[in-house]
């Protein structure tokens, strides 16, 4: 260290320039955080799951919003605003999960309606059979 | 020489005042205040929690919603986007809890509907039997009392046999429907239910919300079939050391077991074991393959003397 400081004055500008350059490099690295890959993957998986569950039919609007949020996350990544991209990816995922949940609820309600109709038909048939006697 | 000095002093004073004012403003704006929309989400959650039909039907999703709402209520200094993001997440988690509770409610209603249908069917049988008896009575009006009574008994016996057969068929139907609802595979080991689907984050053992509806159904199934025992097997992907994965898979299995115990299933019926990374169901090379490998398999044993129909 001492030797560096005792270096001839003519070398000092070089050392200063070197320091500046490395600082700039470090700063550049710090300002470009990595893309939120796992959040984006999770969103994609959640959307695929919702599609498999036929969310298209039962919760189309929710599924559409999930896709839109994922597209927004993609473009945020391209603009290198990674914090925003991660938030959008999380929103896309939770929205896709909502699409799945609403799809399941709608299907369950549909099954019940079908069952009710069956029971009603049976009762009706029974009554008719009773009348015909 | 004096005047520049004076003006410098004046500038200093103005600066000081400006700084003070800005401090006061900053203090005002940073008084703890939840982000916009947080109160609405909270009241939506409260409504769900106090709903007599839905409030207790999706415990895991409700818990996640509660956590998200609490986070959304935290004041965020200067980062309005973060506040809005948290409110969005909390709102959707509450809606997911609402939907899951609704699904569970429908499923519980279904059992009641099936009972009603059984009753209707039984009524129909009784009516048929009565009618048969009446017909028999009319046809054999002139015959001896003994003969008439015998035929009526025979009809009644036939009717009750038909009713019993239909009840047995109904029971088999119900079981099949429960199995369908669980989306379990029927194997010689019993019913195998895979809790895959984004259940666990890489390296974590706590359950995610997607697990809730499947697990709720499992709890219902186990309550309806108290003679079936359950083996819970944890599996991991191949990321990380062998020992670590072994321990992690054990913790995952334990985490499912403790959820079931929490839901009132007797611990004596449940065994949990960790299989580590040794039984993958998909290639560990891709993210989606690894996700499928991070799973818990639930093997629902056959009851001691199961009557397999079909």
C-alpha cells in the first residue's frame, strides 16, 4: 500500500481513473437486478393450470386479466424495471389462481343444480305415478 | 464587503425555514396510514369470516388472506405502487378464499342432496309396493284371505329387496363420487392422491394455498370413511444435497400430516415418511418437471373388508 502511495506523481491520475472505472462498473451491475424468473414461471404455471381446469369457460375475465398481467410483467422486464415486473408476475399468478378457484366453485354449483333437477324430476315422476292409480 | 455577507446570512435563514417546513410536511405525510383500498379488503375479509355458510370452510385460504390483508394494511412510506400491489394481492387472496369456501359449501350440500334423492327414491319404492299390493288385492278379490296376504307379503319383500339393492348401489355411487372429487387414482395399495400443483416452493416445507381445496376434500373423505388409514409420502426435486432433500421431504409429509391433525383427523390413522428425491415422476431438467416432483403422495388404504363393486 505504502509503495502505491509513494508512486511518482505522474502515475496518480491513472490510479484515480482506474478507481473511477471500477466504481462505475460496480454501479452498473447494481442497477440491473436479475429478472424475476421464478415469479414469472409460477405465474405461467398458474395460468396453465387455470386453462386445464377450463377457466376459459367459467372464469374467462379472470384468466384474461392474469394473461394481461403476465404480458405487462414481460414488458417491465424488457424495460429493466424488475421490481415492478416481479409485482406484476405475482399479481398474474394470484389472478390465475383466482380464475381456478372460481372455476372450481362454478363447476361445483353446476353439479348441485344438476342433482337438484334430478331429484325434482324423480319427485315429479313419483307424483304422476301416484295420480295415475 | 458587508453586503454580500448579509445576503449570505439571509439565504441561510430562508434555507433553515424551508428545511423546517419540509420536515413538518414530511411528518404529516408519514403519519401511519394504510394504503388506499386496504380498508375495503379488510371489510370483505370480515364479511367472509362472519358468513355462517362460508366462514369455516376454507381455513388455509382464509389464513393466507388474513396474512395478505395484514400486510396490505401496513403503511408504505412514499411507495404508492407497493401499497397498491399489496392491496391487489390481498383482495385476490380474499376472493380465492371466498371461491374455495363456496366450492366446499356446494360439496357439503351435495351430500344433503344425495340424501334427499335417496329419500325420494325410497318413497317411490314404497308407493310402487303399495300399488302392487293394491293391484294384487283387486285381482284376487274373490280368493282366500291367506293367499292374498301371502302375495302381498311377497310383493312387499320384493319391494324391500329392490330398495336395499338400490341403497347399496347408491352407497357405491357415493364412494365413487367421493373418489372422483378427490381426483385419486385407484391402485392395489389403495387410493393414491398426489398433491402436486405448486404445493411447495423449492426448499420450503410449508403448504401453499392451492393445496387447501384438495386437502379439505381429503379431510371430508377421511371423516366419511373412518376405517381408512393414510400414508403420507413426501418427495422433492433433485435440487440440493441428498440428505437435505431427505429431511425436506420428511418435513413436507409432516406438514401435511399436521394439517390433517389440525382438521380433526386422528394422528393414529396417519403415518408420514420422507422419500427424498429418489422417486421422481417427471424429469428434473425442467422447471415444470421439478415442480411436479415436489409433491406429497397420499395413499389412502383400503378398509379392512372392502367390497369392491364394478
